[in-house]
């Protein structure tokens, strides 16, 4: 009988033989001839560039172990994340995607009379759960660059505020907060208010993760800040469902009773392998930034306003009601983001491959022309 | 460049070439020579026999798609489960393991003054969460065969009872409830009380799933019964994290606000493939029942009492404090189940491979002999 050890070695060799032509595995999904091009899915902030081959191989090697619960695999990932944050493992929680951490925070902190301060338009998973579980939501408008207005947020904090939710880059606008200003803001927030910094897209920011992240505050022992991240965006593994947070152990312990369980074995091993594959991550980020620039250059030429994009998407002012814009794009087999009230004549468009974005830009020009809104170049 | 379609076909062929000698993939984990035999893990009710090769292949084929969220894959699995329960898809919820469903039920139903009725010793994930979220737990003793005592449970239901939790087979005792008696019991329970039937191990019951399951009550439109199952036990995919429940849509909709998200792409496709692989499931069940019988025959010879086992474990009266028994077994590199108060001189031992159970039985004889408790054969 074939032994497990041999099975793994054979599989690894085969995978290596299969994959080397592809810098990022899932890219092949879009490697069709133009005339049989499938639907362009640029509505869900998924990563069209794919993900680490090392992660793919680690996942395939681990398939034979899924009859067991992922104890050692969980420990390995937690230890790796702790090391990268320069904290002890009790500062880390790993969940199936980062969504559970947002919901757990809402469950742990929401109660009648308490509020969460956030921005509008912003990402709703934490705040809508917070309202569902009995709390209130205080939404502050963005500034005229569609960025977080830290002064307005600070003013909105009151004696009943328990969480300030900062999604950085903001979803759907893609703007980042100046890191020095955010750090100073966090230092001023009362210690009994949790500053929940959602860095789901931060690896893709211009200037890089290290420039922008609030992780050093966690490492420095700050008691009321939580940094949340995911393997769904820059790491390109949305379907694997792995996310995590780093915070003081007292915060992690406040969230933990609301946990419903961790990721799969394959999630743990894939995430751990992806963390080690720096080259793949750098390639993915570079490709995102290159195609994002191509899109904003085209929008400049079309004289279409957009928020400064630092995530895996561009938020643009089409001047067309988003429901109609979605329908017009769907007629071209292109699927863009949903409405983000109150900015209903803007569209959030995820960055796909260069080929996909050229299809999008072609469709955009066609739609604008049909509306008599195509700017002369 | 290699195209996705070709990649899948090549991978599938390779996987088929790699795997055919193994009826159940993960079995290899234990295919060592006796003298380098690893730790015998028979404490966590994991499936040592492995899982469907079809599932393994489906997972490997899907690795290239994990850059996307699992929309279509989720729909496929929900539809398959709905068809197998003869209900519409709005009767089904799928989560990362069945644990989240137990916690969601606790979150949705627990409030001060309300109670859940259960048995002791029993499985604690739902009931301990119910207490954590402010409710009370009324635990009824098992009968002298360590089975659910339905009359006592019925008597314990009061005006404040919101859930009756029946784990069938019961964990840790492994006993099943007579299906006709359970059905009649459920018919008598007040309509405002949810009967939560946890069938995590029921595929392994003597007589089979169909004889014992309460699924027909859901199909018949019963408004206050929920049937919960998992791919972690008989299906042998604990590390994949896929579980589900079937119930009237009103119950599913009451749970859904507490959801923190679904399984991974690989979870959905692995589970769907496993459902279709009846031969693998039958082989797994047969092996469980064969080795379980081998263990109980040996316990009979040793004159050790045990509860009638219908799950992936045997609950046995060693007469030795379980903490000491664990230590003595660990000295033999064997890891058995944790204490289940108040039955502290009993042990829950998971069914491993025949070779593993022979190692366990050898160690058991040695330990009993050292205590002067070895029965003459």
C-alpha cells in the first residue's frame, strides 16, 4: 500500500511539474480566447490574479489529513501570525474569513444604549450586526475626498460609544487614512472604546502595508485597538475562508466566547504557506497596482471622478444611477458592485485582470456615449 | 499557458492514478510498521478510516478556484441536501462544521429565565453556550442503560423551556433513542419548544441512518424539529469543516442572523462529492461497525461494562478515575477521551483502525492487570 509520506512527495512533485508556467494559479480561469470570454466578475472584490502556488501545493498535500481536526495546523498559523505581529499567540484569533471577527465584535459589544461610530458609505458587516444585536450606529460622512474624517469621527464619540470601526482602506471608496493621523487619533480615543481597524485590503495600498498598518500599536501593548486582516483579498484566497485579528489578550478573550469555530485544515495550511511565499504576494500586489493605475488613467482620460484607490477596487462617479449602471453592464456580461447609499450615482468596480478591465472600460465608454456623456479625449 | 480546463483534467487523472490502491484516502496515515507506530489518537472521535476518494479528487480539482467566493458551490450542496431531505432549499443551512449551528441555536434562543432541557452526561456545545448567553440548563440523568430517558425529559419541560437537545447517538455514551418513541415524544412536545436532534453520529448506528433519523418529520412539515448533521464523523472529513441542519424555514430564519459565514469552497465541493460517493460511505460504516464489534467483544471477555455503542466511540466502565486512566494510556502513547462528569470512572474511547484498537486493548489489559482487575477469560 502507498504510504502517506510517499503520497505527499509524489503529489508535491506532480504539482510542481504542473504549475510552474503560472506565477499565480487561478489566473488560468480567465485564460480564454476573447470570443469565448466568460462573465467578467468585478463586483465582489475577488482576486482575479490568483494566489500562491506554494499555498496550492500545501493544500493539495494536506488533503489526505482532513479526517482529523486541525490542531497542529491551527497552532502553526497562529504562531506565524504572532511572530509577524511581534506579539504572543494569545494576541491572535483566526476565523473562517475575517467576517466572523466583525460579527463577534458586534455580538460582544452591542447592547441597548451603546453605539458604534463608523463612516458612510462604509463597510456594513460589523455595524449592521451591531444594530441587529441591539446597539446603535452613528455614521459620520466622509470628507470631500471620500476619506475618513477623523475630526468628525472623534466628535461623534460619546459616553455610550463602545467601538469605532475604521475600514482602512475604506470599502467602498478605497481611500486610506494618513497613518500618523490615525495613530494620533487612536491615542486620543478613550481607553474604554475599542478602535477596530479593518485592514482587509491594506496590503494593496500605495506605499505598502508597513507604512499604513496599526499593527505596531498592538505590539506596543495598546489596550483598545484591534487589527483585522484576511487572506481573501491581496492573498487571493477568498474561497479558503481564513481571516484573523491581533489585539490585546483581554480583547481577544472578550470576543472568543462568540466564536463558532476556526477554519479548515486546508485553510490553515494554505494560509501558512501563503504567508511564507513573499514573492507571490509581491507579484500579486504589483499586478493590482499596475492594473489599478491603468484604470485610473483611463478614468482621467474620460474625465470621470474617482476616490483615490488603495484597495482591490475603484469607486467612480459614473453619474448614472447604480441600478441602471449595473443593468447596462450586465448586458455586456460584466458584473460590477452593488449600490452604496447614499452615493447612488457612483459605482464600485473591482480590479480584475488587465484584459477584464479593458472589457470594462470599453463597455464604460459605450454606456457613457449612449448617454451623451463621453468626454472628448 | 496551461488552461484551467486542462489543469483539472490532468490533475484528476493524476489523482486517480495515485489513489486507487486506497479505498479510503487517509488510512495511510496509520500505515506504518509496528515499531514506528505514531500516537494512537482515539480521544476526539475522528475517523481513522479516512474519507471518499471522490471527495479528495473534487477538492484537488477545486483548488484553482479558491480566489473566488463559493457561491455556485454553496448552492449545489444546499440543493443536494434539500433533495436528500425531500424539502425545499430554504429548509437547509450549511455551516463550517455543525458546531456553529449548535452555537447559533443557543444564541437565538437563550435569554434569562428560559431553559434548555438535555441529558447528563451529554454533549455540551449547545447547552454550555446557552448558559453563557444567559439561559439555564436543565440536565436529566440517563437511564440505567445510559440512554435518553424520554419520560424524564418530558417531565423536565416547563413553561420556560425553549429547546430540548437530543444528541442521537448520545455523546459520550453512544446510545440511540428508539425511533418510534422519539417520534411520539416529539409529537407531544409543545409546538413552541424546539426539539434539536443532533444526528452527528447517526450514520454509524446499528440498523442504519434511515431507521433512526427524524428527518421525515422535517419533510412532513413539523414546525418545531431541527435535524443537525456533519461531514466530520462517518464521512471522515472533520478537518474540512462542513455541517448542516434541516428544519422548517421559520426555524432556519431564526438561526440565520447569528450566522458568521459558510464553509470554504473546498468544503462545499468535498461534501457534495462525498454525498454522491455511496460506496465509500458504506465501506466506512461497515468498517466502523466491524471494529466496534471487535472492541465490544473484547470488553465482554474482559467483563467490562459499556453502553451500547452506535457512534464512532465506546463508553466503557474501567473503574479507574478517568484522569489517571488518561495518564496510564498516554504512557502507552494512546490518547483517549476527556472526563465526562459525573461518570468519572468511565472512559470514552473512539473507534480507530483495527490495529489501533488492538494496541488500545493490549494497553487496557496491561493497565487492568496492574490494578489487579483483569478478569479471567
